[in-house]
C-alpha cells in the first residue's frame, strides 16, 4: 500500500462519498475506487460498507483509518524535517481565527508577517471554536487563534496574551456612575449577548456563573456583531461586554461608556493552537513571535482572572 492510497481512504472516510472524495483528491472516481479496492484486496478485508448511504466505515475500517491518519501525518513530518533543516519558512499555511478575535488582531500582525515571511502563503479562515477543533483534527488547518484553555489532549496551546473583558454601559444605567465595576454589579439578564456558538458568549455566562439560565427578553438577538450590541445598548435595551482590543477602535463618545473591572480583571486567554503532531512548527513559531511583538505594547495587563471559554454543561 502507498501513502496516496491511504490519503484516498481518509478522504472517503471524511466525506462518506466516493465521488466527492475523488474531487477533493483531484482524481477521477474510478481511479480512487480502484486504489481503495487494491488495499482491501491486499488486506483481505472491507474498509467501507458500501451498502449503507452515506457510506460507513466497517469496524476494522475505523481502526485502519485511525492508523492511516498517524501514517500520513508522519509522512508529512519527513517533509517538515527537511524544510526545518534547510531553515525554510514558506509554503501554504492554513490558519483559522475565531470571529471575536479576527477583526482586531489580524490587522495588527498580518502586514508585518507577510513582509517578514514572503514565502509563506497564508490561507486564513474565520471559524468558530468547534469548527476549528474539527478542522485541526482532520488536518484541514495547520493552526488557529482561539480563546483557551480548550482542555483537549489532541491540541497544543501557546498563550499569546490575556485580554480583559470591558463593560459597555449606557448613560442611563446605574453602573454608568461608577469608575470601575465588579462582577457582582452585573445582571446577566441585562447583558446583550452574542448568538450561540460564540465562545465569548460562553465566557460571559461563565463569568456571571449563570450557566444557561438566561431569562428570555421580549426580543432575541441573532447577531455575531459587537457593533449591533453597542447600538442596542445605546437604545437603552441593556449593557454588553466587549473584548479589550475591540474597545480601542471605538469612537471617543462611545469610549466614555466603557467601564473596566476591578483587579483581578476577568479576561480571556488567547492562544495559538495546533495539532499534537506539531507539523510546520517553523511557521507556527514565526506567527507566535510576530503576534507577540505587536500585542506587547497594546496589552499590558498582568493581574487577571482567566474565564473559561467552554460551554459549561449542567
């Protein structure tokens, strides 16, 4: 069997369809089917149950796929070792970034990075944390920037910075008169939240220790935009919490409505995350150093309390 044949097996296992797998592998469907059949004949087993729709792995097929992932990763590692030995920092690099980090952090480091490492072709995708984890494990991302800790043994994390939560409080609200606020001042049912699926939303719920017990108002927000939440707060519909970097670009009139938390400030931990296989580490290290250089001056908070970004199940 060959590495290419194992890649075909992994593609069918992922897409559960021979035609789609062939498209993703840039080969014809008969070619892909024939190569997979060769492996099955060599091993004298069936990897896929073709009688089911969509196609399913057999019990032994699942074990083969698990091992095939390791073999393909190790084959990629050989290329990686050679590139590291040559000191080469280049090639395609697929990076995922969560939506509440992308608009503020990416403009801070992207220009510096592509100027310093012109041979790297960055493919950047905005994804939520769950999507990032799946793509990292499936080999469709090389690394990502997300709120951590994720508590996933298959993913490694390098902390980039700690970003405090900042309250946005309209003038008519009682907390507007305070110079600083405490977590105890928050009423979760007054806080305008991002839609489900955003880890920043889960972080706020964890901060307020409310789990998912949020009373339903007579309106429901389905927005991933902090700008929308700010405008609704200005209309007297509540307050909201923002990540610190997002507050730097607000209008001066809006900045007057910001209130910092007393120390230790509640904050999210932002990390560069990547699979345990540790491929393309030279590019990951280059990203880390570039981002560390640009955020060092923007974020200088030390006395913080890290809030988990994970949805707390009851």
